[in-house]
């Protein structure tokens, strides 16, 4: 059996690597390997590196919040900065945490792509029904797949997301692993990540001055701005997504599987804002099991 995978981002390429026994073919609309992860690729476990036999580096990371007002005000302000709504379930934390993380090599996406058969620069993938149930994996955002499949209830679902921009730079004399959350609404940056000698500033507004932004980053980190160099800017269309009703989300995924043989994979395809990259391994294994057994009852029960 050959399985089509739509989207050559991290989720699609990881699926292709894990499902080599199904002779995967990866279709990508862009003309080359898309690297949509200008934010830091940090993992909580080493399992993706272990499965793909790509060495990850284990590091100790410091995570903290740059305080603004009270912990409650900070949490609400951080939520509003990221999503445009005041929520209490964002990832902000009080105090400092020291945790282990696993860092992927900078060329992880390319290494995964080199091992599979890809078709780049393809026109819009045709999600057509087939007489025989032909399983496929889609990693494209759920609202786009709803439109492509002409889902009857798609107009009843309100999808909201925040676009943004990431600024990156190199820091001289630096080898650190840091994550700083920035709730202060007067500062455009939402999160600052340092991995080795690279700093990434995540911002959820695009009309901002790069120099002013990185000056703020230098001040928060306490590092002289003269140490910064090699600046770059990366647009992020789906920087953050907001949740939708879980029943609606699951109903659509089961409908797509039952009618078109399409399994949704990844944060945007399943529209799960809290999905971690480490969770992809479990999801791919679930999909592989469903394909193997063609068990629609098991799929429906899980959805």
C-alpha cells in the first residue's frame, strides 16, 4: 500500500519517516522543503530523535517570566498578547523552572526530507473520493481542509488565529538555553528563546520595528546589544491558534476519515493549540494502527 501525505512540514515528514513500510509519498505546494518552524525546535523527550536515528542534544533549560504586575495580571496580559483574548489557561508561570530539553539539529527538516519521496510545487491536492477506501494523511490547517472537502457545516465553525513574526539573531560569547515569557503589553515581544548562541523573539504583531524589538530583547536578557548580529525576520501565518468546540473538531475529523479516508495530523490539521511536537509520535502510531486494521469503529470511538 502506498499512502499519500499532504504537507511537507515537520508533521508530514515525521509521518513519512515512521511509515516507510507504507511507501509514503509527500505532496507539498511550496517549491522546496518548507521550514515553518522559525521558533525553537525543543522537545521534552528524545523519542523523535531516537525513532529517526537523528541525534538530539540534551540540555538544561531555564524558563521564567519577566514580571509586569501581579501573577494574575501577567497571565491575562500574556494571553491577550498571544491570542487577543483574556484566558487563564496559557503557559505562563510564576518563578523560575529548570527543566531538561532535547534540541534538534538545525537541519532536522532537511534530514527528514532526504529520506522520503516528495513532490514539491504541486498544484492543489485533489481530495477526491475513491471507490475503495484509500487512507491518506493531511497536515494542512483544518479550515482549509474543510473548504477543500466542501464540509457541509464548515460555515458554522469560527476559526481564529493570530499571525506574527519571529526575529532571530546571533549572540556573541553565548551558549545558553533559556525561555522568557513577556506579558508586558508595552513590549511587542511575547516570548524570548535562546538556544546556544541563537535568540528568537516571537511577536504577535507584524507592524513593528526590528531594531526596537531586539533592543527590548537585549534589555530583558541583560546582554549588551553590541553582542547581537546576523538579524533575520520570519513571518508566521499561524503563530497562534485559538481552540474551537471539541465535539465539532472531532466530528469533522471522523467525517473526513469515513468519507475520504483522510487522517488529520498535527497541531493545525487537528486544531489543537496545546499539541506538543512530542505528541506526534503517538498520533502517527494510532493512525498506522487504524490503517492496518481498517477498523472504523475504533476510529469513531477514539474520535
